[in-house]
């Protein structure tokens, strides 16, 4: 499922600066909205997936002699009873400047990760925005929390960047909006919760804002590859205090206990914001722990993603997903890749 | 509650360990204050037949026959205007008492009075052939087309001596599904298992009325209950995935009734289990066990879809639906969790079985088995808070230690107490959700 299938192509036509897809009127390369009809030319996209369930049972359709499967309104195959994938179980988004994939993995019954992407043109050049949220499984309706948070944040981030706000301020406005949107989903005792990470990639800097253990990496072929975030997790705290090595921490049962998140049980969100100026050519990776569990070091991830991610982030994201699934797919997996410097492929 | 006025709720632990196959759920079906289906309710839709034992033993003591006539009159008084009704007398044969032409009368003040008059003429004289009685009732019902809700009350005081068990079984299989029947045994000379077979097959209740003086109130209550029924021939339709097997379908509240063998195939992957007729404000629990082909960890499967359907020749009307799910997980904390209601009803079914097996062993003179089974029953009744059954048990055994179920068989047990325990062994208590 690509973004193009999900929407009627609005987000692709807009920024290339030819015509408005809604009214056919002329539009400038840097326009966010059509001057004639007001249509948003490059709206954000998110991993909602299509409504409903897949039309065919993935298990029964393997048997070519069997009649076509019927899927019930509740999403079960009427022959084998298997729950079939819903829209969110696997979603690919491709905005050319950046691309992402999110997947249920192999061991969880649903995908509680969510992502939202956007691009915009500024006088200084293109900018890309990525938000990834990983719903907290022990909270109620984590899938709702993550998608609500990602969608709320990307909208504010995009508006803020279009307005010319400083990326740090935009990032804080985004996470605040995500927090508010998640908080109204529940109460302090019943709080749908999620991790949060946003990345704003501009002409010369990457601004990352996060809570929890979803990560951002700078992937490069040289020794500059590095992790850009520090997890809010018990494991990370123990490593920071020198109590455990990273390998020991990862093996500990508390490796995935996070110490910060968003939700109605959090009074004031306390996000981290960091600004990174890339030293050269590379790729920004934003991901949930479903990927980094299997390859936590930046150099290792760079090896998997490069050089493909430089020119085809969508295929590279697929390859990373396949790697995580082959490694066990124990958790939901979300991967967003943004080649730097931002450049649209030649038409 | 859906538009039909029925609700279907499923209670289960949906998590299975890797490779797990057995899915178990308690399905609660409840009817609201307004139950409505396409079929019209009210008088014309209902028919009642009262079947009275007129065998010679009904005169020993004579109060039995006197009270049986009074009880029949009391039940007739409760029949609502417009309802089809008839009274049948049974010995080694059966004959229509009212109306005498072997058809169905339509209830009115005049027909009720005429029926009661006819009943006063009943005398005890002859044998007992319950299959004959049921056969006549079946024919009278069959000739009365408007009725969808067909119900009978059968009273006897003795064993089915004047026909073979095979004859009774053959007649029962003809009656099955055509009408429901509540059975009452008066005195202590009748056979619990015999009458239970009739009531179970015909989706009714069975009970003992030790003292004939209690008949009238019981008959009136049974008829009152029957008049409250509004939706006929309701079934549980159980859909299961391919390669799955329905292990059992049991009603577990208000009493245990095993419906497993009552399945009628209703589709390539679905079977119907009869629940009989429903009135407003009823609630019954069913325990459903399904064996499925395991899927991988992280996968989810619909193990069963339970639909409540009202049967109609033109097609079934779905009154409500519930889903039984299976999710495979490697989290043992999830897969080993025992659903309290499933556990409770598993215990209640074991309680009923322990009582019946214990009494049977006692009858056969196998005191060791009887003591063990009835002891187990005492412990189960205590653990589950089934006080009525505990009370009945205490009339048959002396309880030494209730927790461990240590008991001694009483040397002298009243027949009526033993039969009451037997007939009421299937009564269950509910747990709060």
C-alpha cells in the first residue's frame, strides 16, 4: 500500500509545481495551498491504512484450488477463521524525499506502531518531517494512542515549519499537540499511551524530539554513523550509570521498561530535543524498537541500509523490515528513511 | 440488547499457548423486557396440552387422583384466551379428555369451564405407557396449525411398565423438536432417569412432587411460565472454522443440559443446537468447547461464532451474536489464566455428574464409589456456593468434612429425598462476572 494508493495523489503532484490536482490551476513549487481553490497541495500522510480488512485470506488463498475466501465484517476468514490483516498491519508511505514502512511483525496480533510523514517547500529549500509513535502495549488501546499522536503532531509540525518557525519550537509544539490529543483519549487510570519521536530534516540540520525508546540514527558509510537519541528506558539508565554494559542491559528483563511516554497519565510531557548538523552525505533513520532490537548500533544499521537508502529510501526501508522479520519480528516494526541532503529524484 | 430484544455475551480466556487447541467459552443469552421476532405472539401462536396419568396406582392414595384433577383445573385456569389447549389422559393407552374429538380447543371462559368439567370425570384405572400419551399429544399438536409455541405438561406417578423402553424411545424421537414438555413425578414410585430422558429430549424440566398437595401450585406455575413464552424454537447456531470440532455445547444455567448430541447441521461449517422457547427477562448460560487447528504465535482466529436464531421455515432470523476468539501467545501469564466463569461451570457440570453417578452406585450397592462421588459432590457444592444442592446432599450423606468432601452414606434415606437430589442435581448457581 503506497501513499499514492491511499490518497488521490495530492501529495505528489503538489510540490513539483505544475498544476493543482483539484482545480487544474497553476501552482508554485513552494506553495502549500492552491492559490485558486485553496486545496492543500502537499498534505501530511499517516499509516492509517485503508479502512477494513484485506479482501482475501492470506492463508486460504495459498491453496489455488480453493474457492475465493469470504471475509466477515469482523475481519475473520469464513473458511479457516483466521483474522486477516487490517489496513494498519502493513503500511508503506513514500513521499520521495522520505519513505517509511510500518508492520505488525510476526508475534503481535496487531500493529500498535504508527507513523506520519510530510514534506514542504520553504524559500531555503525542501524540508521533511517524520513522526513515529509506538503504542505502549500494557496500556488500553495503544494503537489508537500512537496513530492519534502521530497525526496530531505532524499537522502542527507542518504548519509550524511552513510558517517559518524555528525547528526546535516547532518540535515542542508538535509533541505538546500529540500529548493533548492522546490525553483526551483516556483518564489517568485508563490512559492509552505511546512513545513519541519526531524528526525535522532541513537544509543543513536535523532536529529530533522524543520521549521513550523510539530512536533516530544518522547512517553514513564513514565513522560518523551514530545514534541521535538516548532512550528513556531502565536499560539505558543502567548503562548510563555504568551498572550494566549495553549487551547486558538488552538481555535484562527490564530492557523495554520505558521511563517516559505520552498519555493521560502524564501531567507535563518532558521531551528531549536535539539538533544535529550532518557532516556530509548520509541518511536519517527514525524507527521503533521492533527494528533496533535486532541491530542497535548505528554502524550495523548503516551497513544494512546503505547505499540503497541514498537513492531509494522506500526499497531500503523494505529491506530493513525484512531483516527485522527474519530476525524474529517479535514486536511491531516501523522504519522511516530520509536521505540527506534532501533532494527530489530527477523527473 | 439488540433490536430483537436478545443479547449474546461471550466470556472466555481467548489466549492459548503455542500449539494450544482447546477453546472454551461461557455464552450468556438473555432476553429483554421486549422480545420481538417476526412471528406473532399472543394466543393464536400458542398451544398447550396437559397429560394426566390415570393409571390405577393414582388411587393409592386416592388423594393423588383428586389432586391431579385439581392441578389440571388450576393449570387450565391460567391458559390465556385464544391459546389452543387440550387435556389428555393416559394409562396403557391414551385418550382425549377435552376436547373429546381429539382436536385442540381455543381457550375462552366457556371452553375452560367445559374442560374443567370434563376433568372431574377422570378416574384411575389401568397401566402406564408414556410413549402412547406423548404420541397422542403429538398428533393433536400436529393438527393445530396456528401454533408455533407448543408445550405440554406431563404428570405421572409410576414407571413406564406397559411398553418397552424402545417403544418410548421411538415415540420420543418423533416428538423431538415438535413440542416441549415439562415432566412431573408425583410420589416416589416413578423412575427419575426415565422422566429425565423425556424432559431432556423435549427441552423441558423435570421435578418431583413428593406430596400430591403441592401439585396445583406447581401446575399453575408451569402454565404461567409457558404463557410467558413468546419466541418459539430458538437455536444456538455454532459456526466453526474448517478443521475445527465442536467438543460440546451444554446449557449450564439455570440447569445443566448437554446439547452436544442435539446438533442439526445448518451449513457447511455450522450446526444448530435447540434451546426451546423464550419469554421476556430470561437468562441462560451455555458452555461451548471447540477444538481448533493451532495457528502460529501472534495469530488470531475466530474459533466460533455463536448466533441465536429463531427458526422459521422461511429461514432463520438472527436474534443476536457473539464471537469466541483464539489468540496464540508465548506469554504464559496470559495463556494460563483461567476464566472464572468457565471454571465455575466446569465444576457445576462435574457436580451434577458426581451426584447422578453416586446415586447410581448407591443403588447398585457399590458403597465405595457412592461415598467417593457424593463426597466429591459435597465439596463441589460447597466451593461453588450451591447451597440448595448442598442441602439436598445432606439428606443422603452425613458430612464429616465439607472442604475435603469426606462423607458417610446415611443408613436410612427417604426415597423422596434421594429422588429430589437426583432430579435437582442439574440445577446450577451463577457466578458474578
